[in-house]
C-alpha cells in the first residue's frame, strides 16, 4: 500500500503545487547580518498586526478580570484591584458550572453530529456523478454563505409555535398535539433546535473538507481493494477511514472550538422565546454579564475561562500539527 | 457558522473598556452669537422611530436658525441602546451631545455620572409641570440629570364583536375585567381553537406588573437606604395570584411569550383562502383582548389596500380601546412607557446642547409631540394629544401610571431577564408565594448596583 500522507493545510486553503523558490538575483555573502535579519523583518508586520488585533484585547481582558469593573468604572471611577476575587466568585457560583456543563455537552454533541452528517454527505459526494455532485456542492455552499441572521430568521419562522412550518407539518402528519406546541420553551427542545440549526450551518464546511480528503485517496488503492473483493463498507472502514482520519480529527477539533463559542444562534433563539437564564451557553452568558449587566470584571473572568477551555481543547490539535511539521 | 463573531465581541468589549482611559473633557469657549457657531455640530441620539420625521426636521431647522450650528440626528435601535450608551458616553471624542433613552434606563446612567447636571435649567424647562415620575427617574437625590421627553402608556385593545357575543360589558373595575376575559375564553363564541379572552404572554412582565401595581403592590421599595425586591409582599402576591388565574383561565399564550406584536392575535382579516379564493378556515383570530402601547393602533384593524400596499385600517365597529380599570374603578396604575432626554457629561458643546433642550421643551415642540400621539412631557400641553378615543385612553391610563423602581441596579435586573423568568413560571407553579420569595432573594442583591 503506498503510504501517502495527506497534507494538513487548514481545509479550504489552496494547497496546490508551491513554485520552487527562485534564486535571488544578487546572492548575498553567507552569514551577513542583513540576510539573517531579513526573515524577521518580513514576519514583523504580521506579528505587529497580531499583537494589535489579539494581544491588546486579550491583555485588557486579563487585566480587567482582576479588577472590580462595573458601569461606574466605565464612566471614569477608578477601578479597584481585587486579585482573583472575580474568579473565586465564579468558581463558587453554580450558575457558571451549569453554563459550562451545558456548553461542553452542546458543543460535543453538536460537533459529533456535524462531523457524522458531514462525513456522510462527503461519502455521498464521492459516489455521485459529476453534475449531481456539482449541484450538491453549490447547494452546500449556498447554505454556508447564507448570512447568519437571515438564516436564523427563517429557522425561527419554521419553529414558531403558532404558524411555524414544523407544527403545521406535524399536524398534517396526524400529530394533533403539535398544534401550538412551543419548541423553545423547554431547555431540552430549545437545545435540540439550536443544535439542528448549528449543524445545518456547519455541515457544508465539514462535508467539503472531508470530501477533499477523500479525493486524495489514490484510485489505484481502491482498485486493488476491489480486486481483492473488499465490499463498499469494508473499503470505507479499512481504506478511506484511516486515510482521511487526519482530516476528520482536525475538522472535529475545529467544530468543537467553534461550537463552544457559539453565540448568534443562541442569542437570536433566546430573543424568540425560551427562558434566557436556563438556556445560556458561555457566549451568551458573557454577553449578559458584560454588556447586559455592565459587570465587565466578571465577564472578563468568564472570557478568560473560555479561553482556557478552548486552549485545552485545541492543545491536541496544535501538538499533532507540530508533530507532523517536525 | 460564524467563527469571527466571538473575537469581534471580545475585541469590541476590550475597546469599549479602553475607551474610559481616553477621557478628560476640554472646555470649549462659550458659544454666544449664531455666527460663532457656524462650524459647530451637535449630535442628538433618538431611540427607535418613535419621533416622526416632521419633528426631526423641525428640531434641525429651529436649531440652525436659533444657534447657527448644525444639529445631526442619529437614530439608535432600542435593542442595543444601553450597549451603545455604555460605550459612547464615556468617550469625549465620540459621545453624542444629547441622548434620548428609556425612562427606566435612566437611573443606571444618572447614578454613574454619565449625564450633565441640568438642575439650573429645570425651572426654565418646565419645572413642576414636567411629568414628575420621569423627572424622579432621571434624578439622583435633588440633582436633575435627565428630563422627560415623552410618555406613552399601555391600554387595552378589545374586539367589540366578540365581547358582545360572549355577553360581557366593558369592565369598570379590575375584578370585572378579570372575570370578563375568563368568561370570553370559556364561552369562545367563535369556536376558535386555543382562543384567549385576554392574550398575555407568560414572560410579558411589563404588562403583567399592572396587576401588582393595581393591587397596591410594587416591584421594589427602598428601606433604610437599601433597595429590596417586594414580589412576595401580600399586595404584590394578591396581584400575582390574579395574573396567575388569567394566565391559566383566560390566556392561551405560551409561558415563554414576551410582549412582541400582540396585535397579531386580535386582527382577523388574515383569512386563509383556498385556490378559488374561498375562505377555508374561518380566521387566524386568537384573542379577544390585548394590552399594548398606544401606537399599536396603527397595526390593528381591517386589512385594506392603500396605494397598492396592504395596510390595517381601524374599524370602530369591531375594535375598541379602554384603560385597564383599577380595583377602585379609577384607571389602574400601569407601566408608564416613555423616554427621558439628557446631555452627556462628556459633551464638547454644553451651551449648544442646553439650547437644544430649550427647543425640545418649548411650547411649539411640546404641542408637536402631542399632535404625533406622543404624550408631551409638560402637562400644560397634554390637550395637544387631541380628543379621539386613543388620546382619551392614553391620558386615562397614563394618569395613574407607574415606573419601575429607580434603583441603581434596575437596568441590570432587566438585562438579566430574571423578571421574564419569574413571570414565565407563574402559570405552572403550585407555590406562588414560595416562587416570589425565591425571586426576591435573587433580585434584591442586584438592585443596589
């Protein structure tokens, strides 16, 4: 079996042939100071930009999370250093743990379902003829390109308790109790709706990434397997799956991180119904604490916690990338 | 998937936080003559579309002729007004000079020094003639920061035809109202599935608190300088019990419905037609009564075509209005809606901003507010509302209206949505007193900021 490694560029980025580096017109003397500095100079703008765009807000967040910072401070009152008090108050607050548990459960379940559905669509695409596949890809891209608020508006219409398509369809299928049923009132069905919406929005990315992985599997390998009498399921299980495993794991981790920070979908569904305090995930909880209540100190502390959880989750991803680099 | 949003939120939050470090207002030279002001611009933030265009133009024209400066009006959406004020007001370089904000949002900002002290202008702008509950909401002790801009209040819209078929009269006391709407729901004269005598969403606390107020209760009171939540006080509890009965017997609204567009349920001309244009199901009418702010009447009525557009036209035979009656037959104290207006503490144009307030509180502009159906801040000009039934219901219902507590933490209570949560649980609880007590314990610590 040819051992063919997949490339691990972030899915979606162009991974075509890289042009061979052209020889510099005026060769420099080896080891000159200028040529040693040059790479750093070239990297400098990126580093500065990253520092400005990421370092500054993160720094502010860390500083603010150690302060008592409310509306009065926002309007000029001197903030008071409270050390780790914000964190201590949070850690002993059952509300936060409720939110953390909900968020982690939501993100794990949603990411798993997304990758499962996305994988299935990718396998389907691999099996389709060219034009059907193209149609499917265009449909997927359209779903992906849909502005989030527009998509949410339609979803909210679908689950509307009084005139929603979902209840109408259920009633017509003979489920009479569905008339006027409110899907957003109970936290559990709220999260099922939210999860379906998030899955719908993320499947295109996952499906296209995995499909890209599948196309990397050499046709000769598949032919050899078919000659050996491997069934479709066996080919999927023993040839495709191991070969696209790296793509699967990266996609899975990205989904976990994105689903952990989900905000817009939850916020818009909360505005449409439900009890906000029973359906908060980390994103909406930070928003409610900071922008809503004006308690920026505690909100920053929660944001730092989210950062830590995200780092913990992506640690594996970064490490496996590093391992492949070296 | 929106994967950039969290970063954007974090970034903007951090930028907002940093905004306070760039403070430090500078003193502009006093503006005296119109020629000196030619290059100056004053920015006014209006909330939502409540102020009609005609009034905006009047403000701009008058401001230009009185001062020579330009008035820039920027409209902010109600939904993110608090957020925008929180980030813009502390920033001297970007603050709007004059802002409109919800009356109940005022205490949050007055207590942290966001607005300029305008006590010295108070008498000149109307003094005791100004709506006092709003003045209180905009004051800290005796210092005036925000003054009333306009008021509105909530009253009842009802279906005359259905009330009549159910054989009930327009109520004169709260008790009569409570039983009338229960009778209509039970009677259901049009035989419509899930029909509400009175449609009130479970989480709709802004209308629901009318029953607390009407029974002499309150959301919170100040005891020994500290605010205390009073949902479980006997009078509040009496009101909540009546509301529970309404939610159980008269209203078929979901427990998590809020107060958005209730007129959808009282209109009936959105009939469902089949291919031949015949009516298949009778109507999507779902309620005989709703409670809404006065301007809702533009959305209630028969569906007619006007200039090619479908619009609602009020029909006196089908629809009527009345102010919710109290226990004593007088109008019940309902939640007073409306806005306050204030000058940013960080404004670069204090004199011009004061000039703008003089125009807003001038008799001409006050009358224009009334003419547009907005309750004028100055009681001398309330007649300008006219004498139609809407004006009458507005004046009646506002005559006894009440504000939410002027506690420094009130905006935090609202944005934590804890009241939505509490009201949403009223219908299904077996222990209302216990539930009220539980939420008192949650709300009290938030009230004092």
